[in-house]
């Protein structure tokens, strides 16, 4: 049966052979291929009871391969040309990338109109499911777990941004794309919107895609994508982890503000600890406050005031005093059309703030 990860020319291969193609630099990429029948059997014909998630371009199912291996099977919509682009992007981006905080891509299937990606299965689903789901949570995330989730996600992003060549901007960092293994180790998933950044490129002008509440203002309004857009999204994610609240809607505080906007108001009023999730019964106040302040550095209105992810990881991991004199109001963006955004920037209504403070990088002051 033919298989092509590009979904173009069909190459005759034995089932289970590597599916090889070339990335932008001509490097051979090899991942396992599966027949559609194999994956249909693994998921019990994609039975609704095996559904574990849904993205913008398809559905994710739990599957069990013939050898007993549990996998996550991501089917992409056959009707969506963007879904095909996502399929190719995801393979190109992470088929040769390995990191403890990135989801491992095991294989793919491309038969007819079917485009399927096969990932490692993570027992604790997504951070969105565990943290922002029903308030009758079956899983309790104590501060040790929450801080480890923040740190692991920061390290995964630092690897993508600074250690890989070309660098990778994820472009859709959010709670539903941070998956948790049996030990609650976070792994960044869903690279369908990712962009490659060669060293000589400062930004990419691109169509806006992502999730409202996590989008950096300069990206929404100008279409300028840099690694600092991921940094902004990460800052919002940290506030979600600490508060147990979603950034997707303007529901918070007396004036029904965005999570980031409300958090900044509490910071200005000296009431920042009121943001902490009531279910977090015991926590080190100084450390939690430091994490929230790091989130504000990550969400600065001007992109070049935000730290690099390696700096963020350092700010989270060490008991250092942050130079709060460099901290200005974050940039806010609010979209009234719902949680997903994939539209021209001219259609965006905002509560966006741009700081006029000189654009110096976040500075760290050792304790």
C-alpha cells in the first residue's frame, strides 16, 4: 500500500517501513508509517469512547497497537486543506526532535484523503483537562506539580527557540497543547502551526492563527511573528496554572476582565495573592508571587521587553530578585468573536495597551 508523508507522489513501501522525506535543508526524515486499517483497529474504528481531544483541524483518539503500545492518534480533517498543511508542518517540525518536554511523534499515515499522526500516549491528558476542566477535579495539582509544569514547559520552549537550528516558534502555546504524562511531566504538543526561524530572520509576517487570550498584541495587530509571541503565550499560561482560571474569556474580577488584565490590576493594588487558585491550599507565597511577576515580564506590551525563554527558565528556577523597575503594564488583547482566532488583523477589536517605556531587555538582579 502506498504511503507519502507529503500526500503527493505515492511511494511503494512495505507496511511499517520508515516514511522518508526531506525537510527544508534536505535532511532525511524517517518515521514509522501505519496503514489506515491498523489505526482504525487500534482505536476501535475511531470510537467516540476513545476520543481524548479535539484541535482546530481534527480529533485525537486513544489507541492500542497490536504490540500493546498505547498511542494518541490524531486524525486531520480530510476536507481541510489547512489540515493537510498542518500535517506536513507537524512532521517537518518534530520528526527528528527529541526532548523530555516535547511530545514524541511515533509515525504517520497518508492514504487517499486520510492524514493521521501517531504520538506517544500521555496518561494525564492535557493541562487544560486537568486544571481548567470541571471544578470537581479528580486530580489535585499541588504547588510542586504546578511549578514543575511551568518549568518543564519553559525548558521545552527554550529548546525550540534557542537550541534547535533552525529555531522553531510554536505559535499555539496554551493549556490544551501542554500534555501530562503519568508523573505530570509536561510535554508540548500540536506543532501544526509552528514556524521555522533561520538565524538571519528577525520576524515573519504571517496570517494570524492561534487562540484568543494567549495571542501577543503585536502579532494580532501587525501580523509580526517572533519567538517573543510564544513567550507572551507562556506568561498567560503561567497565570492560568497559578489561578486555575481560563484566559479565553473576560470573566474575571469585578469588571469582568481578561485574566492577564485582572492579574495586573491585582499586582498594582498589592493584592496579587488573591489570584491564586482557592484549591491550592498550601504554597510558598514568595515563590508563587515570583512566578506571577515572571508572567508579567513575559507579557510585556513591547515584544523586545520580554525575556528569552532560557532567561524565563532561570527566573523561575532560582530564588532571584526581579528588577521590577523594568516591569510595565502588559499588552492586552480581547476578541469578541470567541476563543479561536484565524482572521485578518484588521478585523480585531482590542483593549490593547502599548507601553512607551524605552525598550530595554528584562534585567535580573541577583539576590
